C-alpha cells in the first residue's frame, strides 16, 4: 500500500523514474479499489457508489498517467511510448536501465544505498 500512496503523493510528477514494483503495485491497488467500488455499487444498488467510482477514476487519472510515464523513463524511453499499445506493456515489464539515464538516477540503486546506510 505504501507504493500506492507514494504514487499519489507524487500526483503530477512526470519527471524522473518509477521502478517496476512501484508501477505494478499502484496498478494492483488501483484495480482492486476500482473493481471493489463497482461490485459494491452493483450488489447494493446504491447510485452514490457508482458516482464515487467515477470520482475516484477521475481522481487517479493523472497519477496513473504520471507513473506510467515515469515507468517508461525507467527503461530509457520517452513517456510517449505509453500510447503504443503492446510495446508499452512489454516496456512496463522490462527491468530498469542500469545506472543513471537522461531521466534521472536509477531508483533501485537509491534504495540499495539507503539500505546500506542502516
């Protein structure tokens, strides 16, 4: 859940890099929350839950795009690659570029160096 909250805290941060774990954990929790709201709205037949789902979907639209762009940056590609249907999925599953690239330092290396300080 921390990865999900990290993406929401970096709401409109399109610069930098996002590692695979950050991207896929956000995707997982976003999907669970979305389907949870839809299922509850359908089972309970409460129109307010359908409206809540729409508000939620609009609220996470920009963070979803931002984390997808940062994920493309992590593999060394432009953020525009999120518009290429199958290739963006392949890139989202690809490991990070080793070391720094034009979009910033490798987030995995930062995490390893933080662990070594402890």
